[in-house]
C-alpha cells in the first residue's frame, strides 16, 4: 500500500507503519523532516525522480514524497467497541460513501474528535490508500477501521453490543443537537445524493437532521460527520464537567 503527500507520509512515519520512503527531487524543510524521521526509525530511503513518483502514485499530488506502508489492520465491530474503554464508544458507520475525498475527510474528523473507529462496507467503498490517505492527512494510519459485508447487519451487531445507532437524514423531525450523544453511539452516514439506503435507515435507532438556515438543502457528508462528531464531544465534555 502506498500513501503520498507531505502530511500523509509524515503521519505514517510517526505511526511507525512505513516500510520504505520514496523521495523525489523536491527539497524543503518538511521533506528533510520526513527523511530524518525515516532514518531515525531505520526505514530505507529511496531517492527517485518525479516521473517515477508520478507512476507510483498514479498521478496523485505527491509533493515529492511517497511511502510504502503496512496495510492497516482490519478490526471487527467487537474490537472497536471494546477498544473505546474506558471511554464511552463513539463510532462512525459509512453506508455507501464512496468518494475518496469525503472518506478521507471523515477519517480526519474521526481522528480529530477522538472517536473510536469507523465501520465501512467491503463493496462500494473507497480504497484506503492514495487519495483517501492524502485527504485524511494521515488519519488512515491511526483510525481503527472495521470492514463488513453488510452494513444493516453491522448495525444489528452494534445494537447487541449496547451501541445506539443514529442515522443522519435531512427529513428527520428530530434535530441532531436534541439527541443524547453521551451514550454509546454510532453515527450512520449515507452517500451524498441518495443518503441512507432503506434497510440501513430502518435499522437505525434514531434519525437526526442538521437544520439548514440558507438556500442549500444539505451539507457535504464529510462536513455533516464533523458537525455530529463535535456535537458528541461537546455533550460529553459538558456532562463530565457537571
């Protein structure tokens, strides 16, 4: 698996997942920082040209750096829930979110909010290297991810584990900030345009909407994920203060 771009490569190096660092002709402080991190960790550094980097990254914006990394460990749902301890689980479920930029941005928000993992489907899902890794600024190397065959069944498994499932749906009459997100929660996000699939929507314990004040009808799915995650963070902090 190859990740590229300054932030994604630096985070992969800090996470100890890089097997080989590929460096192009570009030279600046951050590239030198990456080289220093690699050498300190005993990671081989390969000097190469821009054309070779372009081929390795399939034309991605690599900023002169690419890294061969270990594929992320694939967790199961039980491991995501148990791994949250001693905190209350906060997870994100992706129902057919395929755009790699959105997936990467969601992973970045999951990491930033300190959430405990992502559940995604094996089919109709963006690959976790390349664009996803770059858009996540390296969060793909730190966020725990469970890949499942069927999202609707995964929601049933989450319920059995004591996790409440909250699906985002623009037509819901319940506002996102009226729902108690301090309990074990999985935020369920559907694809842009089509939203949650019928069976997934029906499996959710509750549906929530983010009210729109302007002319647009909905938020980008990655922005909506950030809104929900940090509302959960706000509620949990408020409760801990009390």
